[in-house]
C-alpha cells in the first residue's frame, strides 16, 4: 500500500469543495483507495476475532496502529500545528465511510488512526492544552463527552446537572447517562447548567472534569445491542476549579454542538459504509426459497410490519430502547431476523413477481 503524503491531504481538505462538486480531488481519491486497501487487507480478515468484548484487543490495536503510522494514516483530523494532517470533515467522511465497511473496530471511540480528539479540545487556552489536549495527542490520557441525562437526552435545555460558582471553583451536582467510554476516561468534557433560567441558549457551560475528582462515580455500565456499554455517572458535590471552565459561561451549547455535529456526520458516513458492505455481501449470496405463494405473502407482510413496529418502538424509547434491561432491543433483533430466516423477503418478492408475469399466481 502507498502512504498518503500529509501535505497532500491538507491541500485537498482546504480546496473549498462544495456540495455541488461530484468528483473528489485526486488526493482524496488516493486517501480513499489507501484506507480501502487497509480495510480489505488488515481489518476484514480479522474482524471476527479482533474484539475482546466491547474493546479492541490490545495486541491487535498495537499491530494496526503500527501499520497505520507506516502508511501515513495517523492523526488525520488533528490540525498541522499540533502535529496532525489537518484533514477536513470532507476528508474524514471519506475515511469514516471506508472504515465502516468492517466490524473489526469498535463503533465508537478511538479507532487505529490515532487518539479520538474532538473539536472542543482545540479551543482550550494554553494552560488547558498543556494539561488536557497534549496528553491526549500523546496517548497519555483519554477523554469522554458528557451531556446526555435521563430527562434531557435530546433536550439540553431540560438539563438538571448544575454547576454553581463558589469563589475560585464550581460545585457540580447531577447525573449523566449514555456516556461512551467514560469508564476509561481520565477526564470528561462535561456540560452543566450555570444558569437554568436561560435554558440551552446561554445557560449551559462546559467544563474539564477529572474523573478521579471526589464525587465523580461511574454508577453502572448499560449493556446494549451494540458492542459498547455506555456509562451512567453520578456527580455529587464535585469541586472543579474555575480554570477548568472551557471558554466562557453560557457557551456550552455552542461548544457541545461542535462536538455533536462531527459525531452526526461520522454516523452518517458509517451508514454509507455499512450499506456498501451489505451490498457486497448480498451480491455474493445465492439463496433460493421454496413454498406456497400464500406463505410468501403472509411472511412478507407480517415480518415487515413486525419490524417496522419494533423499530418505531425502539426509536421512541431513545437510548433506553437499546438497553438490554428492556425487552425492546431483543424484539427488534428477533423481528429483523424474521425478515431473513426461512427465506429473505426480497427473494420472496422476486419469485412472486416472476411468477405473476408468468401467469402462475
């Protein structure tokens, strides 16, 4: 495989590509081919044995990171001033899509192309960067983003976690849920309400909270239908120095959105990669179905209806729909499997259509 020149990637990411452009610049095409080859050669062959529970095996990670560095696939989205390659979201979209063609890596958190550094950390002041950003870039510390709460998952304005200033420090009290990788994090990028009367527009602020601080407790990890196990965190009179406020009071919503926006784009690109891999696998499948026409139609109508209902139910419940303590995720998995077992519904439709045109139905 050919290494990707760092400067070429930077130049490609800064060319001002718009939504109307169809063709990627040559540098990003090269990057796409390089990552695809990495996935095909290094990841897909080990994808059924790379994970140790929800985490990538340590020996596998070390080997893959070494190979990634050799190819120039390291710190791709880290600005050049911090030793990275300065890849834009367009460039990262290319990378995310290709990586999502395999299940060899954890779906969330750091992959094998360097530490997981989200945009907020690059906005820290000089002292904060020395204590938090640079150790993350060196692989000495890890971090997690903590915003979601039991009663404020999709509505930050309803946040109940508060940060009250008392002299040279803040006192934080509250509860966070669905916090990915918090159990391994050295510090949190935590959103709390500093003025609840202002809601999400000016009432929220973001803090750097060391997880070793007294009062920070991982209450539990929630098993889900995915490989990750997000955490619930209790914050009981947690003392955080004023210098750990990121930016100014009231900027928390804007800061959080910069973090979440990148995450949403990541998930969108993951969907493209998953779809492409599924098509690759489906094109290699030669499945046949036998049965009476009535059973075909009953299975198609019944199983698709069951899945749609289960899927809507899971969506309505949000994060709790993914938790294994609820029956919904099992129902969703079962309903989804029914559309495949005893004959895929797509094959049944194909056979029915063919026989209708032949006048056999």
